[in-house]
C-alpha cells in the first residue's frame, strides 16, 4: 500500500485514480512539466515511495513532435534543460528515458511495469487531458504532485479570482506555510544497471531534424541557454547586482534589472519555491516584496485563471465590461492597420514598437513594461478586437520562450481588460487601459531601450 504522505506534500498531492499500487519493478516518475532534478516535489515523492517499497525510481519524458505552437526555439531550450536533468539524475542513480512519443503513451508504456506512477502537474487543457488519459488507462495508482507553484492553486482559492487584489490576501495568509525548503531525497536502490534506452539527446540537431520541428524561428542559446544550472547562475547574479533596484526599474525597459526567470519557470527548469526562498533571505525590503508580488501573487493569479476558466485562450473569456466596451467600439476608425506579417517583421511607423518586436523576434524575450505597450498597439492597429487578440496570441506564442503557459495567456488577456478595471473611454479601446508613445517618453528612457535592443541584435549578428 502507499505510504502516508509527509508534510512537504500536504496540499500538493492528489490521487488521479482509485487503483492501488501493484507489484512492479520500479516507481515511475512521469516528468513532463517540472523538468528539473532539484526542488521537485513530484520527484521527491517518487523517491520517498520507491524507498518505502525498496524499488528503484525510473523517470520518463514523452517528447512529442507536435506540441501546440512549439518550434525550434522552444524545443532547443527545453532539450538543453532536459539533457542537464538527465545527467543530474544519473549521478543520483536514477535513469531518465526520453521517449519520442506522445507524453501519455510514454507514461503508459513504462507504467506497465511500474508499481506506482507519479506525475507532476500541468494546467493547460492538453496537459490535463494527458494526465486524465494515463490515470484512466494505467493498471496502477497514479499520483499527481504539484511542484510549479509556491501555494497550490486550490489551496489559494476555490474560485476564479477577479484581480490581484482579491487573490493577494489569500496567498499572504498561506505563504509562510509553503515557504519551506524541500530537502533532497536519495534513492536507496539504483535503477541504472537494469534500465536504459530512449533517445540520445547529447546532440540536439539530429534529434530536432528527426522530429521535423518548425525551424523558421531560430534558437536563442546565444542569450538564453536552457537548464537549471544556468537559471540558478543568472538568478544569483540578479540577487547580487539587480534586485536592489527591482522595484524602481520594473517599468524601465532600458535597464536589465529583472531576473529573466520566466523562460526557466515556463519549462519547469527552476522551482518558484527555490526563487521565493532565495529572495526572502535577501535584505532589500521594498525590492524583495516587489519581486515576490510578481513571482507569487501575479503568477499564481494566472494559474488560478487557467485552472478555473476553460476558455482561457479566447477573447470571449474576458469580463463582461471588457467585451461590451470592445464591441461598442469595434467600428471605430483604425488608422493605420497592419497585417500579422507586417507586425511580425517590425514594419510599423512606431520605432518603439518595432524595437520591442525586434527584441521578441531575435531574443525570445521582452521587458514586461514593453510587453504591455506592444500588445496595446496591436489592438489599436487591427481591424477588430477578435483579430487583434488572435494576432497578439499568435506572435506571443510563436516568438516568446515563455509563451504558451498560464502566465503568458493571462499576460495577453490583461491587455484586453482581464484582471483590470474600466478606464476613461476613448476611441478603439473604449474603457480598456490605454498606453501611448508619449507615456513611454515621459516615464522611461525609451531611446535607451532602442539602443539596448540594437546592441543586442548586433551582438547576435557579429
């Protein structure tokens, strides 16, 4: 029988089916979202259960060639991280097999010999469907362990929250309960000698060619290399050199006083708990609180939305007031109008917007303050709100390393009124919050931002 859950797994553990653990050769950790070998509650739980059953732990990752909207940029970054994770697990005597198949198929195939299947948690509809399929078809118990939020989503709230101000006090009440480090667990039985196979990911290009991945969006390893070690190194540098200015520079895109952790969080290469604990130990009060606000309150508000809102990627999911005001102004004059291709190639009259799009296309990243301006202008330059929303989401998911996750979907929808309030009415936008080029010039060194982007692209070309 399964061992009783211990405190680190309180509120994180969920049984996905009613089947018991069975006699098997190993405990299988089906890794999909939490793509790391440390501060990983799902992995820790799998090791704990394996030790209790005197079995080895085996890890499997299902590498599908048709992940929604993913391309060479996303796959390359992910595989760099998975390669490090595989190597780290091997040093812990845990074999990790990369299977070229649908994730659910990989889990079920290796799960046939497992005493227990442990999985991490995903929130997008296809991620939920994978886990439901495995839970339904597996012969043994399937246990899901949340490891990519500081406060588990149902613990924070039992409903879709209206805004950051409504979820923030709920998170604050529970935060200290979850700001607890997760000690590393060591497997007592090695699985290396008896288990091998899967794809070789030492050389990524041959594998990517076999996958037939869309290569029209190039990798950005020159700026963002995947993996837990790189993430931790970048974050340590941020704590040392930039955190103390974080609260003052969050709306200053010409600076780089941000952590750049969103790509690593997206692929589960670093734990938000690890980041929160590291920040909480630094004595920069206002800056520390500002970072925790983004990492916990804002990010977990996004997961709350995707969890409770089934149409999280559609314009129709916006609050009624936003839909009504967009509809009321859908026939307003829009001049100029740009096509999706013109926008993707930075061919607009606005040098600030073009610089933001250049940064996005060439680096896979954009300062958060410019992301807001970037999306607002797409609404202004599109024939209607539906086309604008579709274009914003398309470009967001195609070029950003951190696109296609809850934080990203909500980041797009916020620009159309989600988690916001009604503002002064104006053409095209109605009561949706507006941003103007004059505001950029007034509030930040926007010319400095243009120079920063140009220098970064020049470095790429050189």
